[in-house]
């Protein structure tokens, strides 16, 4: 009997721990968010990619060096080449010496300007963007000499650790050191071990593999006859980083960082695939199949594919085929997509993407046979960063990244409303506590105040954070749709410019439909009166016409809006729309402003999804009665018991892999 009681207590504890864990992790789940990018590509959802897969991780190469060279004036090579294509291979041209002389060049301007790696405004923005993309870890590039860029990685750790406390599931961190067992590697190892790991500083950000913090370096550099170096050797899980883009598959604990297609696969001792790389572009010659500078005539740029590769998608009821012949082919990430397709087919545990924010490169008289060589980056086509730019590429690669991470890792199913609830928007706020009402949380402190030096003489300031949006809710009845949004502090006056705008995407774009960046409607583009707001409809782009007046109320830090269903086209129809909030937009009509100013929930082009039950089932293509999320206790317990069994099995498999 005692054994049975003990067993029951253990099972009950496991069930409760699972339920608590599910509740905690369900607060902010970006895989439920939806978006259509600027090319019309729609993010896949649970319907297309299935449930979250266990034991799948995505890492990305990340550069912390954007502070060491900032005394130099930034030069944008894409813009230089537009003006002066004749100087591409002329190292001694007077323009390079006189007008564009620098030790570092940018392939284009980052969306946050020519920033430094210690700019906390930028670091927080990056934390959220990478979290929303589902990135599990970043690898700091410390492959040059013994540089570890300590001020930058410590600034990042400070900002990202704080972001985690505010609900952002930031990536964790690893270091990638020299591509061989060099003496400089020993110097770097001692530096990061003593400064970070031995002190257990920012331990919540360490990425673990096989039960220890992971590092990409060659452990043969260490002399294990010395106490400190033996301690360092035993502290980490090691993966030797492979420099070459052309080597064959490897096991014996090697990992790649970048490779030509088809990429090498890096295997476990049992033959399963542990890691595969994915690149945006490669400084490799596709004719001679060797390393080259990024401005070489046969470089594997963003539009390069091996063979006659293409992919397609549907937008505005048209099938768009993407191949090398499509206009502006560099926008579509053909190289990136072919590599990601291959990586997913290998079913690895980890996909490693190069990269996020390298941005800069040097210029050399000659390198790998290329005159006036730019080895690692060059221009929009011949570059390998995903972080959005102010140039032509905008944020296209960011959403392509999110889409492929979801294809690899899966996504949570979106929630739907089992039923509607009538709300008196001038009544008590407790009405919104009804569990039938869908609630969406978002991060706090999205936009830091910015007062930071940039490259050269540049200085960046941003004081646009005003109403910090943390939660929104939606419900409906036969006549109206009701919106609730809550900020951290009391809302500012409704007379403020660009005050608390609600953007609504109520239908898939068609050949004849008009919208602004997929949004057909907006509320509060025009400032409201005391209790009346204005619903407007796009006439095409940022050109709006009045649909009608809607009622709203403000109570402290909460705004409520009541919109007649008929105004949005949902009278006697299932309700199915996507939405987002924006406060203090600075550049009307420019969606890239959503990355920069005020507060946006959710970030960038991402949107919350609202579906009533009928719309949800129609979207899933399921005519049967759907499973209710508001289940009975018996079903929850039964599900939890199954989960316990799954967890027990998973522990056996994964105990020697990821642990935090």
C-alpha cells in the first residue's frame, strides 16, 4: 500500500509539474502569430508544419564586433556600386583612396543604422526578433585571433537576461573560436571562461549540449597537465568547427558553419545527423568550385542555385514561381531556400544558419585571385546577413527564416474562441475576465530609449516609447466585435499623434482587393474624439477612406473599442481576422517603422490571429466537431498521464543532449 501511495504521489507530482510548465510556457508563443511578407509569402502555421517537434534546435551566427572599428566612417558598397560600377575591380581608383577610404565597408545600411554592438536599443530589438523567429542560440564569431569582443557580449548578456525576465525567450549563447587548435584559441578560452563561465554569469543564457555548456572550438589546443586548462577542457561540450565550405560529411564531433550545396552533414556516433549548416550566400566560385571573394564574377550569391532549382507560392490567387529568372531574384532567397530544403531533409538535431549581422568586410588589393577583393560581403546580392536592411532587401529574409524554422521545428496551433461574450465597454473591466475570451500577451519595454554613438560621427536617438502594450483581448456577440488593449501605465491622451492604432487584416488578398501591407482596416489613424473613434478602409496603400464611427472608452491603462460586425464584413459570417496594435508610429505608410519606433504588438509584420470556432474549423479544413481547448479536468489529467509517459521516454533519449 505504501509503495502504491508513493507511486501515486510521484505520478501526481509529474502531472502537476507538466500542467504548471504548460501554463507558464503558453503565455507568449510566437509560433501562433501570422504574417505575410512584403513579397506575398505567408508564414506557415500548425496546419502546414504540424506540432512542435522535440529535440530540434536552430542556431545562427552572430557578430559582436560592431564597436571596435567605429571611429571609421561607414561606406555602403551597394550604393557605391550603383554610382560607380567601373571601380569594382580597380583597387587604386582615386575614388577608393579619396572618397571611400576605410578599413571596413558595409554591404548596405542595417535597419537600425550603422549601430554599435553595445547599443542596448538594438540589442533588445534583436532579442525579440530572434525570439519571435524561434532561434535557440546565437554563436558569437570569435574566429579571428584572440578577440572575444568582451564589452559587446557582456552588454548583450545584460540586455537579453533582462528581456528574459520580461517574457522574451531570447536565444542562448555559445562562442565559436578559431578554426584550429591555435595558441590564440587558448587565450580566448581563458578569457571567456574566467570572465563568464567560471563566475556563472548570465547562466540562464548558456546553451547546453550533452549536459554541459557548448563551445565550437578545437580542444587539442589545451594542455591538460595544467589545472586551469584541464578545468576548461572538462567544463564544455566541444564541437570542432570546420572552416572549409567543400569538405565531405564528418562525424567525430565536428560541426560546420557554412557550406556550398549540397551541404556536409555532421553525424553522431550512431550515424544519425547531429548538425547541418544553412547559408544565405557563400564566397565561393561556382565555376572553379573554390573559395573566392564575394565580388568575384562567379560568386554564389543570394540568387545562386545548384542546378535548376525553384520554389513556388500562391499570392492574390496567382501561383508565383521563384527561380533565377524572376525579377529581383535576390529578394527571394533561392540559395537560402535550396540549402534549407536540403537541411530539413537530413532530419538533423541542429540547423546552423549563417548569418544574422556580419554587415562589414575589408577591402584588399587582391585575394583569391580577385582584384580589389571584398572577401566576406559585398552588396545586396553578394552578402549573407538576415537582419533587415534599409536597402532593397528590407525584411524579406527575416520572414523566410521564420518560415523555415517552423518547417523544421513545427508550430503551436492557433487558439480560437469557443463562444462570444457581450461587453459593455463603458462597464466594469472585470467583464474581460471571462475565460471564454481570447487573450494575447506581449513583451514589455520593447523600445529602449536610445542615445548611442554609431560609426564615424553618427549618433542615434530614439525616445518614441510611449504606451507599453502588454496584453490584448478580443471577443464578439451577434452585433459587435470588442477589442481590449492594456498598457503598463495609464494611457497617454487620445490627442497624441499616432495614438493606439489598431490594424485589421480581414481577408486574404486577391487580384482585385486593396489594402496597405495586407491590412484592409485601421482604427485611430485619425485621432478619436472623447468616445468616438474612426474606422477607415484602405483605398490602396496608405490612402484611407472613412467607413464609420465606432465607440471606445479609456479606463486608466485600458482601451476598449466596439466595432459593429457589419462594418468589417462579418455580419452573419464566421469571424476570421488578423490584427496588431501600434502606438507612436513616426513614418506613416512605411511598415519598416514597426521595427523602430513606439510600441508594436506583435513586432514587425507579425500579427495576432483571431478565429471563432466555425472559422477555425473551416481554416483547418475539418468539418467535424473540433476538440475543445476548454476541456474537463478528466481529459486534462488523462492527457497529462500520456505526457508523463512521453516525457519519461524522451528523457531516456535526450538526457545526454540538450539540458538547461
